[in-house]
C-alpha cells in the first residue's frame, strides 16, 4: 500500500525536464558548429554540444563547422541527451540523429576539438580527434590550428 503513495511522486520527478534522460525535438536554429536550437515542449531551447569545441565563426573552419552541423541536423528531428549545463545555464548535451552522434561526427570530420577540460573521460572523442589529426582532415590540414578557447582569449 505504501508503494501506491510513492508512485505518483516518482512519476512527477522523472517527468520533470531536469530528470529526463533524453528528449526529441526539431532543430530550428544553428548558432555555430557546436550550438543549436531545438524545440522542446513548445519552446526553442539553445543546446551546447557536449565534449567538443568548434572553431569560432571568424576562425578558419568556423563557417564549415556551422555548415556541417546545419547539413546534418537543421529542420530535422534529433535526440537530445542532456549532460549538464554551462556556467551560463545553457544545457549541454549529446545530440544524435538516426543513431549518429553530431558531437562525434564533427570531430571525425576535423571540424571540432575534443574539449578535454570539460569531458576528460571521453576517450572516444579523444580517439576520433587523434585519427582526424593523423589523417590531416579538416582543420588538421593546417600546420598549427588555433583552438577556439585560445582564439577567444586573444580576441578579447
């Protein structure tokens, strides 16, 4: 009988957005390679891709990263698996479409860095970056690509 009292509470807790493991929505905007806007519960929600950092818009390959993201997910339904949030309160998530991770595909295409400070245990991202570097794919075709976190620091 006690379990019957707990069930409604559990249903409420696990249906709350912050406890939801993942959700689906249509991508309605692309800010840059690693930031998209997805419709969630009738409202647009800006999502930062987990574990990666794409070149800035004014940086080499920044436009290509944004175009790659747009080609892969714009106006399409994606699965969003929220991991946490940025210091600005923006959701950080894995985003996938048709079983493919946008986060991983950007690194595989040489259009993003593995963001090791925020995802230090993501060995698959590290491996994908290593392979892209070795093959000289995308931004790794340049002799000394500048990571976006350094670009942002020097641009200020």
